[in-house]
C-alpha cells in the first residue's frame, strides 16, 4: 500500500502495543498483509522488553493499555532511538488523551476505528520519514568520516545525545561534566561534527597535562623573543581553532592566573600573544570539559565564578558507565569487533557468562576501562569465544607478602637525609595507593589525597610514576 506521497515503505519490524485483543489482531493482520513483521505487547513493561530485544522500526500503540500508560511506551521508544516513529490509536472523544500522546512524541494519532488504508498510509509515511532521517545521518557521516561513533541505546545516553544535538545547532559554549574515561572528547567532537563549523578545525588541549609555565603560550601563542627559547612566532590554540571549535579539556585545572585571560577570550573572542601588543580577534566555538566539581571549586574560590558562568551556558552531564549498564554488552561487542579487525582475525563472540560478568563490574574507569579490558581479552583469547576467565575485571592490586616500610628506606647518613628519604617513600606509596583505588583517575586520586590535581601530577613526575591510562 502506497502512502499519499506515493511512497511504499520496505518491509519493517512493527511493534503493536494494544491491550484490546480484537484491535491488536486487526492491526497485526493489516501490517502482516503489507509485508511487515508484527510483534505484540499489551502493556508498557512488555513493550519495553520487546523494544530492547527486537529493536522495531515502528511502534503502534493505543491510548488505553492494561497498565494505562501509553505515554511511557512513547518515551521508551524515543529513549531507544529519538528517530523511532510512533503511531497512536485513540478514540475521537478522548481529546485529552490524544493531546498527551502527541505531546509525548507520537508522529501521528489515528482516531476512531482502524481503517486499513488510513493506517497503511500513516505507516508508510512514518517509515519513509525514519528512512530519510537515517539517510541524512549517513550522508553527514560519509561527508565527514571523522565524525565519532557513539555506541549505546541507554536512555541516559540518549538524553545526552539529544542535548548535544540541540547545542550543536547553536554557537553556545558547552560544558561537558563527567568522570574520567566517560569519553568527553568524543562528545566534544560530536558537537563539532554536528555543527555548522564541521568544515573548520577541531583543536583540543588538556589544561592539566601541560605545565603552567607553558600553558599560556599553548593557548594564546607568543611572539619571537617573548621569552628565552622563543626563537620564532608561534600561534596558540585559540588562533589555530579560528573558524572551528576549541576543546579545553580538564578546564577545572586551569591555573588561576590564566582564568582571567581565558574569560576575556571567551567573552570577546580577542587576545594577545605573549610578548605581543596587537589584539587578535578569532571566531571560535568553545567546548570545555571537566571531571571536577566546578561549583565546589567556585565556592572554595579556586575557580572564577564569572568564568564558570560563561563556560556553562549549555552544561551537559555525561553519565558514568555504571549508570548505563544496558550499553555494556553493546560497547563490549563494538570493541571486540574493532580490535579483531585491527588484529586481522575473525571477530570473536562474547559468551553470556562473560557478558554477565562485565555487567556486574562497577567500572570506575568507565568506557576507557571497559575498552582496555575487552581489547586485552581479544589479544589473550585463543578460542572462538570470550569467556569470563578471559576478562580481568577484578580491579584489585596484586597481593604480595607484607613489606616492612623501613626496609624500603636507606638508613645510612645524617638524620635529616634519612627523614627526607622516608617522607619521599611514604609519599610515593600513598600516591600509588590512591591511584590504585581510583583506577588511575588522577582527578579522583588528587581528591582522595586532598591536594590539587596539578600538585599530584608534579609529585608523580618527581617519583617517576605514570598511569596505565590517558587522563
């Protein structure tokens, strides 16, 4: 059956959520005759289960269900996929119910007794629209292949993606907040890729990874002779990002002395190179990210309140992996497939027991930790399937014999020298303990040790300590 536009939809998976058996049977028969695969549910809970396992292309629901909650069906469909079309069935006299279904996101509402030609016209139109949306997304990805792929269907993630899409359509400054390992740079690249600036540069800088003495030059550039070693003019990240997006990662660790300069650059899009007198104007869209609580840092007078407000025009909270557990198997299979392809070997399967073990783990290192765990299991697995014994998800430090702390300290020499060596050893062991407890999240480790992030990085450098992850 063709729609009013003459478009005949290809066969699709249709979920029919209707409590009345006669109506459900009629709608199913209409869809089946049109070549579609029909699946049935009579209440919200059953509908959500079917959506999660069968991933329908279209949902048809009624205004009255066994549990009386058709709006929850629509919300669940949109949580699974914002572009998933929903057609609702309602009585002509139920004006309030019809309005609620439309407000919840139903694409069309069919009033009265189900007419085959009318239902198929709505069905074809809904599926054609969903196809157009998918093709538009595919076209964007093909024209911009570096647009990152964000894997997941959890409602918490879907909400974030909706916020990213809304933010991308503006030039507003975006603040991404979330724990280390949640993929904040991935989300920042998505904002850039979905924006009108996608043909401009995407420039990223980690404010916590660069010594304070060099950070100003990295951000704003310098003129020749501005300081010892400045043998030539160097443009900064603000200048390089002109016409595109500048991503300031770990903005919470920006030194106080630089916060005023960054504020001016954000507000006026102007700055001067170090040693320069000419004011440079740039057209830059700013995205910032932090794993620190900026509101607490503002309250503690460690971060400028005016800069915080300028950065958080569009704040987006990235959920930790433990709050989107339904995405863990999807992510695991995605990393298995990618790693297998890179190793030029057949893609391994993931056993149910291994999947359960992954879901049970807390993942303090978030997606980054899961990626490391899965890729290690692919390398070590010699079978066709990854089992729970291939996964190292304990997160525990290796247990060894007890060590007398004095055995770690050289007691020769003057008292002052011995005390200094002992203090250094205790400090080093305390830092290692905090890094182990935080899964190498240096931001959390610094909070546990009650020192600044930059102080922790300096101490790690002094003791020759590194993490197994990029932070």
